[in-house]
């Protein structure tokens, strides 16, 4: 599923630019929209690949930026943008890379081949985990 935003927000949502080389901006990030299995806070974000080839939806948990890539969570170093989840957004059910009809997904980034990526949630072992979706991932 992908979050939708009101018509006033840009397609990628309102972002807080950050870097792993600076402290996490708690006051700008707002409250964590999700919790990990141990109850620790989890934020939704997008990680910018250092070579500029791609931007992927990611999560921030336990002080680390994590990208799901190739079926594995990988640590990210460098630029990332937090997506504060606002009252104008909601998570809606979707599947198989399809975008929900009548909804506007929040753009999370793009693949190196130009494929669009959107923010999504998956439930793993009863925990909602931020991730990505796109029609090419179905």
C-alpha cells in the first residue's frame, strides 16, 4: 500500500533533507509514524544513492538508514530525506505493484533505469515495515 496526500502537497510529499553524517533532526522529523518489533521508533524516508543513479524509499530505525534492495535490508550512508507522515496522508490497501484507483501515491524515488518508486508498507511478523512499490516490481 502507498500513502496518499492532499492536493496541496507535492507528489513526493514535504521532505526534511538529512545526512547520515549529521545528527538525526528529531524536532523536524516529528513523531515516528511506526514502531519496530521492540517498540523503537521508525520513520519513513527516501535515500539518495551517492552516485546519483537512484533514489529509493527507506526507513530510519535505531539511528540507521536502511534500504530494502535485492531482498535484503542494506545500510545507507549519505543523503536521505525524511517524509513526515501528516494527517493529510493515509495508508490504503494495494497489491501487485498496482496503484490504488482514485488515490495519489507519494513518490518515493526512482530506479537507475527510470522506473518510478512509491512509498509502501508491508506487514512482516505483525510489524508494519516501510518499503517501496512500483508497477515494475509486481
